[in-house]
C-alpha cells in the first residue's frame, strides 16, 4: 500500500438545510486497495460519494487527491482527476451497443464530428479483455440484450477506460444472481490488482468481506471506524453499523487509528 | 471480438453470409429493433398487388408521378424520425410546412417590394423553419413543457399565421421557375445515369472505407458476401429507377432531393457524434446527461431539424401545385408524415429507428394512395388501408419492445 492515499478526506462536512448529512468525516483510500463504505440507510454513504464525484461539493473540510489539496466543483472536475463513479442504475443506454455505451459522451471523432468507429471498437474489446470480461459475445450487441452482470461489467469497464485513478461502485451487486455477483466481485478485485483505488458501497456484508481490504463504517453522518477486513468479523461490522461501536475493540484497524 | 469464446454470430459468419445476416437480424429483433425488413416486404407486396390489379400502375409515367407525390411527405417525415428518436412528438409539422410554402410564395411574388430570387426565398423560409423549431424546442428542452402540448399549440398558431398571411385572397400563385422546378424539373437521361453511378460509387467508397479502417484496426471485417449483395441491390435499384424514369420524363429532381436528404441525414444520425447523442437521449436521457451530453441542446437542435425539414417539404408540396392556398399544411400532411416515419420502422418509444424509414414509410403510404386511385377506389378505402397499416406497424413496434421488457432486461 502506497504511503500517500489516492484520496483522503479530512474533517469533511455537508448539510442540506438543517439536515447534517456528514459531520467531520475522515476517509482515505489507497492505490490497489478496495475500500468498502458501509452503513445503514441515511448514514451518509451516498452523500459522501456524490460529494467526491463533484455533484454537491463538501461544505467544509479538506479533500486531498494524491497528496495535494483539490476542490471538486463538478463531475467534469472529478473526471479530470480520474475519479469515476458507477451508479446503482448504471446509466447505460439500452438501445446502444457496448462500444457506443463505453464511449458515450466521449466519442472518438475527427474534425467534422465523424466518429472513428474502428478505433472505438478496438479499444472497447481491449479494455474488456484486460478486465477478463469474456461473457460478452459481441461488443456490437445492444446493451438491452445483456444480462445484469454483463451490464454491470460494461458500466465498470466504461469507468476504468479513461485513465481513471479511483473508481467508486455504488451497490454493484444489488439485484444480481449468485453467479453474476461472483463475476462482478472478481471484476472489482481485478480493478485493484491493476493498481486502481476502489471504493465499493454495499449492504451485503458477505460481498464486502469477499472483496474489501478495509471497511469504513458510517453512522448518522459520522465515522464509526475503519476496520481491517482480515481482523474483523461480520458481527463486529453489523454492530458498528447499528449501534455505532464494535463488540470487540481488537477489531479496530491495524494501523492503530481509532475514529469515534 | 478478441476474447476466447467465439460468438454465435461469428460462427454463423464462418458458415456463410446469409445465415449470418439472418442471425444478426434476429439479434437486433431481440433488442427491440424491428429494422427495415417488414416495410420492404410490405412495399414489394403492395407494388405486386397494384401491378396485378391495374395496367397503369407499373408504367413509367405513373412511376414519375409516384416519386413526386412521395417527395413532400418523405422530406417532412425525415424530421419526424429525429423527433421520434428522442421519444418526443411534433404535431406542428403540417402547418409549419404550410408556413414554408406561404413564405416562398409571398417572397417570390411580383409587384411586391421584396426582390428575392427563388433561392433567396427558399433560404429565408428554411431559416424561418429553424427559428420556429428553436422556439418550440426551447419550451420542450428548457422549461420541460411536454412536446405534445407545445407542438399542439404550434399547430394552432401556425394555422392561424397562414390564415392571416393569405388574407382575403386566400391564394398566391408561384411564378418563379426556380421554386416550381423543385417539384417539376426532370433530369435528362444522361444526368440520370450519371447520378445512379454516383449513388453506387458513394456506397462502394463507403464500404471500402469502412473495410480498410476495420482491417487497419485489426478488427473482424465482417462478411463480404452481404456487403456485395447490398451493393448489388443498391445498383439494381438505382439504375432500375433511372431506366424506368427515362422512359417517361426522366428522373424527377424532387426524387433526387429526397435521396440526397436521406443520405445526408442518415450520415448525421449514424456517423456523427450529434447523431449518436440523439439516440442516447432517446434511449436514456439521464444516462446521456451523466455522460456529459448537453441534453437540452440536443433536444432544441432536433426540433430545429424537424421544423426545417417540414418547411422544405412544404416548399416541395407548394411547388408541385405552383401555388399555396388556405389549405396549405392542412389535411393529411401531418398524419401522413408521422405515419410514414412509424410505418418505416421508427419506434414511438425513442432511441430506435433509421432515417431511411421516412422514405420507406412515405413510399408505402403514397403507393397505396396512388394505387387505390388508379383502381378507382374512393377516399374511405385509402384512409382505412393506411390506418390498418399504421396500426400494424405500431403493434409490431410495441410487441417487440414488450418482449424485451418481459425478458427482464
């Protein structure tokens, strides 16, 4: 694990009117690491990732990207830094094929706005291959004909194709069957193996324990703690999510940080 | 595809061109894309039927007539295809086409102060069309008023504008030859042949260009049999049409205009980023927005295209009659154009369809109209037949979409 986190948040807060969605939250994720973000409904997970993605910036606190302070004003700024978000509803166009979706809004084109189809198709096939996505038969089939797992794979592949440094996955396994969940989790592991920083939001602790290196728990907009997956049990995480404190103090993250 | 498992489509491609094409078509059908096949089959059946029933139908003179009759509707329907691709509707196109006719007729009028030539009048009318579309599109895209209501208001407003402009006289004759030639000029025999050659050459160059760029990228170059077969069909159709037309007055300029417009707008829709974004907004506007596409701008542009093509179609219709009167833009113009786009295979649900649908659908409607006229059927038969075909087309579209939804995708 690199010394400088890919993304580090220090004391960030966010409120909507009188509702405090996030209060003095600390968070960090490193290259090659899968960081799970868990918490009950209303814990502030969505607010946190939307703020990272620039949809509604934090009110206060520091955001450091690869060690330097940044201000993420909008989604474009986030994309420029190399932050990509795969939302739960995937945001794919059913009527377009895999290549067209992968390049949506960033089509390769010449001076006359004419698209370079061959180039786009080639790079799409390469990207899918590099992620070992082998279940998609043709990159020219429309997304409507793909299964849920394949669609998730396309959405993830789209996020990593643009020299991204940090990929955020919002509930990537919700609504997937067993085999497809496995397929997507393998894909998530492969992203980290390729050196990307990965944040995964999930309600499914079995999935979280399968892929995550560390687990960050939020409760009512505040940090509960960061747990090393290998040193934690599902019970301790559940208790952190619901009560706000782990059952066993020993479960607290290896680097000695305790955030309460 | 470069990954391990060879696809069924690829396997089929190895077996032979036609089964591969059939397989690819089935894939598209499964994705809710009906394509052009049903309408082409229908067109052949309709042509065969009327050729059998009437001795006049399959003659060069009638062929020329049919092309000119189809032109106006086909041109207006091109704009409708774009609007339908967005999942929107434009009900104002009928009277906007009338406005187009009135503007050119007014501007070419002798004895008035405005001294515009034919071309000047047409250009001004097209600009007016773009402005009408920009206004209507802005209400839809920026204020989110449903397009049905905005363009219904447009229908009423432009109808009123035509009544006001034509005033008590109620009719303006068009003497300007440049304008009248849009619908009444016929190419010489040689020009017709050269044009057919140009069309075939354009297809061959396009196919070779795509083959070379795919080859260079190391991609599967697809099956040559199918490409050659398509090329041969296009050559047969192009030279066949010219051969038939040359037995009469020659190829009508209006027909050339339609083919050129279908070619141009197909290119815009399928090959440019703008076209891709139109399909994306129609398929999933929220996904398009998140992908950084300016959805409002795309919507406004599409309504501008719709109104501009309506104006152009209206000019063809006015030129054909050498005049505009109080019925300009009324009657079946609106419904014919929308029906043409839908019968041609454009989905009403957005995101699926091709520009060529405008031409194919218009041909179906106008061939039926022309054929029924020739065998002496009355208007009610025309209306009922067109209605039934429209219903069939929409049913096909809806069923293929429902199948998709039911399979949980």
